[in-house]
């Protein structure tokens, strides 16, 4: 499900003429914020709910370059969820040409802003995530999910 769209701004382009490695995470973070906001636990709800979402783990696989002004679209898939955690998988597409530029797998944790410790998602937010998870459940597993960094030896 598409959650974020933008064009690669000049500030994301490095000396190699392509999108800098760190800015992929900036884009994926913006996608998480947009997704969480739509589900009722975004930055706009911190004061009201007293909780937010932290990224506990992230793994990015870079597939193809993106350049200045390229249109990108990030879609989100929920791979698993429990009381205070959400396992998500995002795919960054070049929106015009259709290729996959990168994927990002993340473990998100709901955190109390008062205690700075994990806390269960509210019923409302958990219900939103569970509904999305149920709709996506029958999809084949993502190609790059669960990857471990290693070197291939011949």
C-alpha cells in the first residue's frame, strides 16, 4: 500500500550524482511517519496519546540508483505485529520507470514518552495495524525480508 511520495530533492544528492545512502533512510523514515500518522500514532498524536513509535532495527538493501528530481513512491507492508511491536517492509520505487530502488525492513516499537520504555499500542491503533496486516497476510513473502549481511565466498 503506497504511503509516501516525493521527488528526490537537491539536498539528497551527493558528490556521486545520485541519492546519498543516508537519505534513503530519511525517505523511509518519512514513510513510517506518514503511515503511523494515518493509523493514529504519528508525531501529531504524541501529546494526546503519550506514546510514539521508535525504530529498533533497520536493514536497507539498495537495488538501483536514484537521481535529482526522480519521483519516488514508497509502499508499506506489515509482516508481523504484537502488543508493542510492528515488523514492516517498505519498497521504494522509481514512480515513473517502475523499478525498485531500495527496500527497508524495520522493527518498530511503541514507546511511552513518559517512561521511554516499550508500551502496548492503543486498541484503536492496534486495530488499524491488524486490519492492514490481515489484508496483506496472503501475499507472498518479500524477496529481501530477513536478510543477513554476509560475504559470498567462492
